[in-house]
C-alpha cells in the first residue's frame, strides 16, 4: 500500500509518502513540505497548497491519502488555516477518486510512539527509526506527514475488518426484520 500523508497547514503543509504493509518494514518514498508566504492572500495560498499536493499526487501515485483530522485549538486563526489546507488535500484526493482517511493527532502519536501525548521530537525520532532514515525529516510537519502515512498503513487492516464486521451485522439484521 502506498499512502500520501498530509499534515495540513497554510504556511507549511507537510507531505510524506510511505509504502508497505502492516507487519513488514516500511519504506519512505518521499518527504517534504508545501510552503506559502504568510503575507500572501488566502486564495493564493490555497491555490499554492493545491498545486503542491497535486504535484505530489502526480509524482508518487498513492493509493490513499491520510490527512490529519483538524481539532479545536485555542487560536481560531490557526485552526481555520489548518482546516482550509485539510479541505484542499481532501479535494485533491477526491478529484482523483482516491480514498481519504482522517486520523487525529493523538491517534497518530499513539500508533507511532506508543503514547498519544508524545511531542514532535519523539514522533520525529520514531519516524526516523521506523523508516530507517539517517536523520529526522525536516521540517517537523514533514515528519508528522510520514507518521500519518505510517499510522494509516498499520491501522488499515484492523479498520477494514471492523468495517466488514459492521456491514455483515447490518446485513444480517436487515434479513431478520
């Protein structure tokens, strides 16, 4: 499975591509960040994020896009920009017919480090170790994007089993009523 992870942001949108399957060593295919100028108009920034994500989708042909689920923050301006960049990533994937998975920051941290309260340095260190890299990816948003992709690859088999079980339950329930 090849997953494009997106750590959404308007100034720095982390992007990482990981390939592999749960239970086997994973491979980093690419990592980077789409950057926009903080003083640019919001529309121009969103277009720049879209172009950057589209370039990554063209170059790496992922099967799925994993995006960090936006959660409430104290700074409304920050959360708005993050939500807008997240929507752009989801739109780019949907336009190509690619499935999108959303993962919360604590879910990603727990999957990669074992603790949902891990800090950025711990996430970067574990991503470096798990992908057998020489150094933590920079900026931290790029490491977070790789962590999102890793989280999805590891969690996808369990999520798929759960979805099949729920669907089977509903199908059985529908026949008896």
